[in-house]
C-alpha cells in the first residue's frame, strides 16, 4: 500500500496498483483483507504467549480495548493533519477499521469457542447480507449492490455525513456497515490456525457466492470476505511450506524488516506524502529524478522512492531492535 498510495501521478498508474473501480478486485484490493486476516492469525499466537505468562481474560480484554482505541486514534489524528478541521474530518479510515475489527474479533475470540467463532462469522455475514438485500432505504433499486444505491451508502449518509472520504463524499470505502463483514475477515484469520487447509474451499464458496453477490472491496461483500480469506490461507500455507518447512529463507528479509514495524511504515509513508505536498517539494523531486522515464514508469519510480525512504527508517529501527508496539 505504500507503493500504491504514493505515485508520482494519479493519471499514470499500472493497473495492478489501482483499486477496482467497483465490482471485482485487483492485487491492490487484496492487501487490506490480507492484513486483517494475518492480524487474526497473529492474535492467537500473541494471546497464547500472554496466557502462558499469567494473563487472564480480563487482562487480555483490557489490552485489546487499549490497543484498538490507540490504533483508531492514530488513524483519526492522521486524518486531521494538516487542517485539524474537526467539523469535516474523515472519521473512518484504514487504521480506524483495523482498530474496530481488532476489538470486536478479539471479543468474540475471548468469549466463544471455535464453534462460537464460526457461528459468529456466519451470523455477521448473514446480518450484513440481510441489511444489504432487504433494508428499505429511500431510493432503493433492484440492484442492491450498485455504487449509487446500496444500504451501506445509506447508513454512511446517516452516521457519517460530512465526515467521509473526500473523493466520494457520499459514501466511504471504510464505512460503518461494511465494517461488519471486515470483522469476519479477521475472524477467518483467527480460525485459520485450525482450518488452514480450508483455503481452497473458502475461495470456491466465495466464487460461487459471487454469482449472486458481487465481489466488491468498497462494500466488503460476503463473497469478497470468503475469496480473500481463501486466497490468504492458500498463500500463507504456500509460504509457510516454502520458507519454514523447506528452509528457503534467503531473499525474504526485506519483508521481515517492513513487517516488524508495519503500522509505523504505513503512517510514515502517508506523513512523507503530506509533508512533500505541504512544502511543495514533491513536484521538484518528481521532475528532477523521475521524468527520465516514461510517464507511467516515472510515476512508479516516485512511488518506489517513497518505499525506499520508509524502508531506510524501519531498517534503522530493525537494526537497533526497536519494535513500536501499540
């Protein structure tokens, strides 16, 4: 997403580095659900260690609430910069959704069995699907998943009016209603340690469901949840076999360095982009260093410079064994 979010020109971008316009998905659309999924996987490992160290369920819930609120607050603060306009600040966002999903998925994990977690996932998807298909909002059409007329957009208009993504203004890709199925994505990660081999089944179910409910990231549709969880499980399983079981560890250090301070990297990349825009230094850098290439490659080169700048910071943290924990 660091590469995706900082092109030299939004008019010149390779197709895989763009989001799908509405239905369907691109490699870029896979990043966020994969992050939620792997967060669910990591949660089970982290909590197992904490339980071994003597933490009880109340301790874990308090830790979860504090961490979820901190992640949400960082995302909200980031949206406030540089104008600090509370009257029109975008309330949703990537970090905000991560914080909400982390809290509610952990709540379900701590207070239910594996069977309860599966039933919760099914129930949340059923609730979301029912609202999307049958909620009688004004102006509803027969196409309940269209960009101009859907229940998620309607609820965003009620709950988030004036506080949505500036590019859409009337709906938000991290809006209120679509956060419900996003919680399920993290639950799929929680369940993955027991059911990792189910990846192909989830993908197949998602593709079948897409015949009725389109795959759509902005709406985080149930078919999107299943397909992304399935792909994440299969890719994770393949990497685990290749790296851990076969011992092919060379060449992966770059990703490990980024992964040790993932949220730092994400926030830093956005901060760099905003600083360059505010100071007016972004265009001179682009003109002097990147325009030697064709327009689309110049745009990509500029994004790669942002990736390199972020890497230099997290590499320094990695070398000094500094891990920023929330």
